[in-house]
C-alpha cells in the first residue's frame, strides 16, 4: 500500500512524471548508440554470406580488399564490392563518435546539412553522434560516482550519528579538513602526473564526493537513536550493527534517495567541467565537455555551442524535475491532491 501511494503521488506530479519518461527515452537511445550512430553496417550480405560488422570485426580481405586491416565500409572500393556482390544496411546516422568525415565539401567545423544533422566539430566528427555517445558516458560515470560515494557517505554518517561521542567528533573534524582541501589544484597535480582514464578519474572524484550525504545521514541517526524502539532493541541485546542496518538505516535512506538525482546532475556537471578544462577524459572519449570547449573555441560555428547547451540544460533540468518528484512522493507531510 505504501509503495502504491508513493507511485501515485509521483505520477500526480506531471512535471516529474513526463521528465522521467523523456529521460528514460533519452537513455534508451544512448544505450543503443551503436545501432543508431555507427560507421559499421548493422547487417551485410556479401557473396551469399551474412555478416554482422556491428558485433564482429572483419578485414578488407573478407570483402575483396588487399589488406588484413579492419574493413572501412565508407571506403569506395569496399563499398562498391559489397554493392556488386550483395548489400548492407547502415545505421540511421552512418558515423560513430570518433568517425572523421574526410569527404566534407566545406572546412571544419562544417554547418548542419543532410549528412550531419547538427554539423561537425573542428576535427570533422559528427556532433549528433558524439552527443548520443557522450550522454551515455556522462550518465554512466555520474551514476557510478553517485552510487559508490553515497554508499561510503551513508556508512560514515551512520557510524557518526549512532555512536556519537569521540567517534563523531574525530570523524567530523576529519570531514571538515577533507572538504577544505583545494580539489581543483589536486586534480591539476594528478592530471600532470598521468593521463586520466574513466576509472582513475572516477576514483579521484570519489575522494571528494563521498561526503555529500554524510551530514544528512548523521543528523537522521542522531535523531533516531534515542527513539523508544531503538532503546528497546538495545535492551533485548540486539547488536549495534543490526540496529543500524535493520531499524535506523531504512529511515535515513528515505531522505537520501531524494538527493540521488541531484547528485547525479552534480556529477555530470563536474565531469563536463573537468573535460572542458582539459583535466578530464582523454580525447578518444566522446565527452560532452569537449563539445563545450569546442563551442568556446569555434564561435564562428554557433551550432556546436547551441547544440551542447540545449543537451546539457535539458539533461540537467530533467534530473532536477525527477529529483523534485521523488522528494515530494516520499514526503509523508504532503498529502496527494
């Protein structure tokens, strides 16, 4: 009954409900990026044999070429061989995030046209393809960062709030010192020592993001630890960790869950900002921050800046609407209207 009430309250918030549908649709598209934007055919028939280049790498030799290198299906010689001896079905957008279009008729960055719906960047790569792949990368990165940091923060906040005393004082002073560290300077130092990767950057940002929920969980545990049912559990001899996990943590999680969409949006902004500053992911990654940088560097190509502005603002707005809807649905003080 409680779950049904929460669902109905969330659905009654039309803004959050439609934001969830739109965000889910965007994520489905991004997770199917290889089937939507790719320079490899979805299905290929050659000499009465079927090939699936999107799942397996084939060489030029397989299609009448001379080299044992991965087949370039945009090469005229290979494309003509396939056309004469079969057929191939290309994705809706025949470019991947790292595909450079060497057949552009205008200098890069080129304006939107029938081949590149949102134009190309200054390296001749399709902007729409990079956006589709970039959304997936950013959301996955932000989701992993949020989940891992939330788990660590909730555990630390639970220990502080439940045990209190010296444990709380020592941990609280440590968190205050830790939060005062200059994050940007540390990231600059780390970036100068080695090239960040997806996982190394995730770990670096995790060092500074795990404190997000600590204060709220700590306050909730301090409030709840003196309730009658908690005192009764202690009298019955139930262990502290079991009380924390079974009796107090569920109440703290309700408040924590409402912050998850906001933390995801913060993580997306953090990754985009680092990529924009050149301290984030390497060039080979489809980064939204790289498109922001290119929009700044190529003011004569406004389609780059406009495209990435609309994408980022829409993505973050949807997450904020979802967060507000979850918060209102879990708030027992607000009755359904």
